[in-house]
């Protein structure tokens, strides 16, 4: 339990630092913090999901041009996060957003439905 708690707190603190970097337009620093969390905590869902979410977020941020390949990387990382823990709705909901951004309505709908099956109150999936 102590090891899991340490991993959780380490991951959460890195996410907070990354969020501060994003808010100050230091996207490369944010990417580095989140990438390092995935390297340091392999198999940690929260670290993997945070990095995947970051790349999806950067797809929609016009100021984030310095982070290349966000489209493909976001999808790949979201799929990995979804496979890491199939009981969590977040990756499926954000995959729905990704597929919707690619104009793939059928896959987007499937991802939203999967997320809602896991968590009927998920705010992102519920709007899909």
C-alpha cells in the first residue's frame, strides 16, 4: 500500500507541475515532466493517462506548435491507457474526442458508449 501511495503522490505532483508549465506556455517542460513520470512509473495508469491527455489537449491548443505529432501520439497513448485499465472511463471518453476530431463518428460514438457503460455520469462521454 505504501508503494502505491508513493507512486500516486509522485504522479499527481508531476501532473501539477506539468499543469503549471502549460499555464505558462512551457509546453516542452510539461511534456518532459509527464514523459518522465511514465518512464519512472512504468505500468502506472495515472501517469500514462496524464501523458495521453496532455497530447490530446495540445492537439487543440494553437499555441502548442512546439509539441509535434500530438494527433497520432494522443491516439496511441490513449489506446495504451485504455488497455492498462479497462475499468476506467477516461481513456475511452477521450478516445471519443479524438475520433470525433478525425471525423470518425462511428468510432467516436463507440468510445463514448464504452465510457458511459463504465461510468454513466462521465461528463465528456455524456455529451458525445
